[in-house]
C-alpha cells in the first residue's frame, strides 16, 4: 500500500479524479480525519472536507508508478 496527499478543491477536479482512478482495478481509499471512504465514490468524496489535503491510500501490488503518473495533477508535494 502507498499513501499520498492529494487536493480535490473543485467539482471538476473531483469528477476527473474519479474518472482517472476507475480505470485501475485497484482499491483506493480517501482518509480525512477519522473518515475512510472509497475514492471511486463521488458521493463519498463530497461528504469530506475538500478544503484541506486528503490522504489517498493506494492498495496496489508492487509498483504504483503508472497510477502516480496519472494522479500527478492532484498530488501535493
């Protein structure tokens, strides 16, 4: 599992984020405080506080380089 910080601070960003990660047959969780939701759920994402960075857990086997490349626009360094 790999964890990265992402920012989803607009409706368009949320929609494109969900479209990007649904292409992968991997589980993704978003963690905000004590809440953990399925990152492929648009309704779940909108239940979070999107004004702050969110932790994204990527449950991928092996190297997640391809996934991280696609997620580059959302990542916070």
